[in-house]
């Protein structure tokens, strides 16, 4: 890494975390993760690698291979209506940042557990909110509305943020 490695690591983590938080907010409120957000997240990976690790040996095959593998598995899940397309693209973009490493397994496990916890939490919240009159239910986040699905993008972001401290070291 160039210059101050502490500052460089913080910039890399900010480039990693900021688009993820935007994606989680969009998914929670609208059940949509814009392609722009996921695309910018992937572009930031290449920008960080090229800027902070120029001249160093990068295992491109690991990062791009992990992205394509997660995308291929995700397309199968999308075909069977298990996951949404935005969630799959976000999973693949996170896998691009992480590559084939131990953190990829940790990310996927934490995202799965977070998805289960999010499901239980939303069931309780929806049940509680159904008991009180809400003056403008149309302005509630989509995730809190009755009979709606689970925004798994939020769980994906939780898993991705779980491994955020390892990202600068994975890239180097």
C-alpha cells in the first residue's frame, strides 16, 4: 500500500462499506438494489486495487473466480425463485472483493445466519405493527409491510460488513 497504510486501509474499508450500506437501505425500503449501486461497488474494487496495490502481485483469478462462482450458483437460486436478482448481483460483487479465501466462507455463513435472524425479527415486527393503527401505511418501508418477502440484501450486507476489517489484507 502506498503512503500511510493505516489511512489506506481505512479508505479501502470505506469504499467497501459505503455502497453496501446504500444497497441495504434500498433493499429494506423498496426491495430493489439498483444496478448502479452494485456496479459502482464492483468498480470501486478495481479502483482500490489499482490505486493502492499498483505494482504488486494480485491474485486476480481468486477474486474474479469467486465472483463468477457465486454468480453461477446464484443464478440457479434465482431460477428457482429462492433469491432475487439484486441479491445475487450483490453477493457476486462482495465475492469479487473477498476472493476465494476463508473470509468468503465466513461471509456466506454470517449472511445465512443474518437472513434467518432478519426473518424472525421482521415476523415479530410485522405482527406488532399489525396490532396498532398506522396513519400512513404506504410510507412504511416495504420490509415492514404485511405479507411481504424478506429483504435478503440486508442480510448479505450484514455478512459483508462482518468481514470488513479483513478486506485490506485480502486485497494485498
